[in-house]
C-alpha cells in the first residue's frame, strides 16, 4: 500500500488538488454571477405585472403534461390542484402510463371522465394508447390512457395529444405554486429573445405545511439527509443553473417542472425513451437543433422564483437509486452528444458547458472519489499533516463549504425562504458539514452510477416510496 | 350581533380584495363571512344562510364557476355575484350560464356594486 | 488547526520548494476567512431584512385605516389626515398601502385616495423618482404611477420607452397600460418598430388593456409585424377581439 501511494507521486497529488480547486473555483465564479441575478430579482417589485400577464388573451396557452404511473394515492389531489392554477388558458393532460393500481379508476370517478374522440397528431411514436377521455366537469382536463412505456414515452404520448403552443412537463408528485405558470411564462413574454425553454428551482417539500395541495408554510424536515439535500438543491439550482442560464448554456431543466415550446420539441422528436436522463436530453437536443439549423437568437431561461415543490428521498436507499440514475442519465446524454465537445458551432455550450459537465459532473467523480479515498488513506496512515492532506482539506472541504454557503445565501435571498432564524443557523451548520459527510456520500453513489453506465445497465425508474404527501396532510 | 343584519358570504383568496369588499359591505350594514376557496361553498351556505354571495372566478381548490354550479345543483337560490377580470368575455358568460346572477368587473367600482345590489336584493 | 499553524506550515512547504502547494494552502486560508465572512453576511442580511419587514408592516398598520375610510365614504379631509406621514421615511410605506388598495379599485373611493395622494405629494415624489439613479427605484416609481393612474406622468413614461433599458421599457409599458390614457397608444405602435420582435406579443397584450382604442392599436401592431406573432397567438388575439366587440358589455 505504501509503495502504491509513493509510486503515484506528488505530481498526481497536486493534480488532484488542482482539480478540486478548479472545480470549486469555477463554481464560486458561477455563484458570483448567480448572486447578481438573484439579488436583482429580489429587489424588483413583487408585482411585476404577473397578474396582467396571466389574464391577457395574448399570453400563450400552456399544456401541462403529467405522466402518472401507480399514483392512486395522490393523483386526484394533484390533478385538482393543477386545475386551479392562476392562469387563464391552459389544459391539463394526464397520461396514465399503464398503471396497475386504481389510478385510472380514481381519475374516472373524481373527474367524471367521458370518452373523447380527439385524434392525436400522430407525429410522435409511443406505446399504444388505450383511450382518450375528457372530463365533464372540467373542460380543460384530458386523460390519455396508454400501455406502460416509461416516463419519456408517456410524455411523448401527452405531447401528441396536447394542443397549445407551449407545454409544461411535470412529475406527478410535485406541488405547483398557484402562480407557477405565470412565472414560468414570464421570460417567454418579456425577454428580448426567443425563449424556447424555461426551468425553475425545485424546492424541498419535506417538512413544509401542505394543505389542500398548497404549501402554506415553509418548514424544515427533521431528517439530516433531507437538510443536506435542501442545501444541495439551493447550491445546484441557485448557484449553478442561474449562472448557466445567464451564459445561455443551461443544459438541464428538471423533469419535475419545465416549460418548452411544443412545436420545437416535436420537431426534435420528443423525448428519448432509451435514456434515463430524458429531461436533460431534450434540452441538449433543443440547443443542438437551434444551433445546427441556425434558427437565430434564442435562450433557455431559468426563473429563480420557487414554483414547484417536491418530496426528496429521506432514506439513503431511495437517494442511492435516484443519484445512480441521475449519474447514468448524465453520462448517457453526454455520450449521445459527443459532437458538441469543444465545437464552436455550439457556442458557450460546446466551449464551456459541455466540457464542464463532462469533466466535473460526469467523469470527474472518479477523481473526486479517488481524492476522498486518498485522503482517508493518509488519515488512517496516521497523520493529516502531510502536504496533500492539508491541501486537500482546504481545496475540497473549505472551497466546497464556501460554495455550499453561497447556495444557502442565495436561498435566503429568494422568495419563500425558511422563516425561522434557527433554520438559517441549521443550514449554515449543514453547509459546513456538507463537505465532510454528504459530498463523500453522493460521490460514492455517483460512482456507482458511473459503474452502472459502464456496465451498460438498462431500464428504469425505480419505485419512489411516496408517503402520500398531499393526501396525508389534507386529511 | 344584530339579528336584522343581512349576511354576505365572500369567497376570495386575495387578501386585499377581501378586505376592500369587507369594508364595502360593512358600510352597508352587512355581516361579512369569508372563505378562501369554493370547496366548502355548499356547507357554508347551508350553515350561515347568507342573503348574498360574492365569489371570485379564480380560486385554488374550487373556483367560482364550480362552486356556483354546486350551489345551484343543491337547489340554493341565494343571489351570487361573480368577480371577473375585464379581459375575458367568455368567462363572464360561463359564470352567468352556470348560475351566477350578475358579474362584477375587477378593479371593482363600488357604484357598480351598489347598482347590482339594488337589482338583486330587496331594499333592506 | 489554527490559521497561524497553517500559515507556518505553508511557509515550510514553500521552503521545501513546493510552490504550487504552498500557494494553494495560503490561498485556501483566505478562503477560510471568506467562509466566515459569508456566514456573517447571511446572518446580518437575514436580520436586516426581517427587522425591516417587521418595521414596515407595523408602520403600514397605521395607514391602512385610510382605505377603510375611503370605502366608508368619509370626507376627503379625514382620509387625508389618516394618510399624512407620521414619521420620516413613512412615504414608502404609505405608497405601498395605497398601491395595494388602489390597484383593485375604481370609482369614488379610488378618486378620493388619488386626490389624497396628490395633495400629500406622493405623486410628485413618484415622478421625481423616475430620474433616480438606482434601477429598481425607477421601476418602483413607474409601478406606483401606474397604480395611482397618474395621467400627468404619461409623457415621462413615453419618454422612458425610448430611453431606458429593457426592464424599464416593460415597466413603462405596464404603467401606461394601468393608467389607461389612450393618448399613449401611438407610442405603443411606435415602440413596435424598435422593440425586439419576441416582445411584440407582450406589447400588444398591454395595448389591449386600454379597452376599445387599445384593440385598434393591437390590431395595427399585429398587421405591421405579422411575423412576430406565431400563428396560434394571432388566432387567439382575433378571437379575443371579436368576443369583446360582439360580447356582453
């Protein structure tokens, strides 16, 4: 073991240290950029003309597509909330992806579905559709019943049946704010450029007071794992994605909530069913399409206002499944679009975002894991005083802590932040502990994801143990 | 509470509008009860027996049109005024078709509301 | 590991001729202090904002009765004295209270509150703030003028349309739409020539807020720039216009 360690040599150790420094350093720079955006957003008025936007006939209509698989516990509540968003013209397209439970029955009962003769456009392929239904009580609810095919397949079926110029893809277990559609359409209407997709920050619903399908009071869960994720989501969304969007290189819009131009999405072939990273894949393909076909100036925007709340895993087992899937999906998407790497045709994406994701998010996890392992080895060998260990301590832990704190700071500045002072104190504490406890864990999980990818694992979406967040608190 | 006071039931989720309507109706001698969405419209109407109901078209949970529909299906004949945005004629028609007696445009004009009240309710 | 210890260690490394690592260690020490500073900044930020919000809320309570008075059809004098600032710095709070009430109102109570705002100098204050240095202050001023529906501000707002940055142009358009003076409509049509094409649907949408003359302006904008209006949007607009023209009054 000693021979191995000395064989690597100080050069490699330096390389590792530089890797961490560059990674965290770049992220700190991105955070500074993001800070400016978020702060400006905060200073602007709380009115912003959203109401007028929501009520105008010239604001585009939106199709909200909800793929649902075995969601009998909460589907009725979710769909009811979606039907009462503060937006004038929109439709809700629920796609029952061959559920084996009472999802379809719940929908039929609660919304009085009757068969609908509307023909799908037929431009996107999906698993066979068993039936299309409309609600008697709600004229803007459409339910597509189809055979099981996975989330991407269900979204494609939904896209085929949707009729409005924009669509929102959401997960069946999210809670949308009432003004979510107003806020997500705002960049489309008020940018000087053509906005083809919009993403938003996903907030953690665990521990919040949820009543009648709305988050009434923001609260913090007691679970340490959840709090780590709260800090992580703030960092990832507010520091990372805000900045990337500012550079017009945003590659990921979360599948939990995102808005896209429908015609464009259909033109690029909808969602790919053979990858678990279908949300990122669509965005990357949209970028590619716009640039390759020289379709002019465009933007993929990010809204730092909270519009969507979701339940995050509160057990390591479920977290592991999720992170392995995310890592695998990322690598699948990156490999499918290799041609973008350092290709000036793709502008900021080819020259910065793609290499960044490939090096730091995709494969860099190997270096990170090795760094942590090496540090642990030094520590066990009896001494954190070695140069490497000291440098690692600072490069990885301290820089990482600074980054996590940036995330918490931006979280503080955004609407619906955690109200109590002790919440902030807890988040600061967890931001510090993040790099000691949580980052190594996610690195290990992502490593497993890389292994899954290399091994060629296929298939699906594991089962998320839903605690019936909506249902439980409504009763 | 003065037994002769008429009761108005206000369904409105925007706190400012609710407040303005409360002032308006209190000035005219009504007792005001309010709710934030139409989910319990039928139950509330049965419990409080209002003389008038004012409802916003857009509310979380259950919006104005659905709530009015519920009430009318239960046989409730209480006069209903629907608050609607000025931009969508279709919504106004839908409100009236489902059973609202009159609509009121937002931003609301107390003079308009007075006129509507006069036409809907016997002088009190 | 104290910072002096680390500093010492960094120097030792330097002496052992390993400059890259020592630089890293020293730079990282700076980062340690940055981390501490960030935490302090956050706590201060939180403290400042929550205290400020609480203070403003408590001040607002003092002036809200004026809205009630307006709806209770009380005399102009009573309304005005209820709105008179009682402490330096309350002007902002009073403006917010008025904006929040007046945006939902029209008719006699609105007129009473507007007269009060005029007499108390709030309108003049907002007009002055249109020239403020800070971007967000100019935005808020435009917004206030919109909510107060100050027709006298229309020329300044039209000027802002050609002079200001994008967010302010939008703010000016929104304010003009809230004021509703049809004299601003030619400026809307003219703005269609200079605004980037993706913004034209928004422009036309705000033009519709003016009522019947606004519809003509919107139609003109669409006719002059058909390519900026995706097919679906144009159809919707025409349908909406037809509805309002032939629908219930």
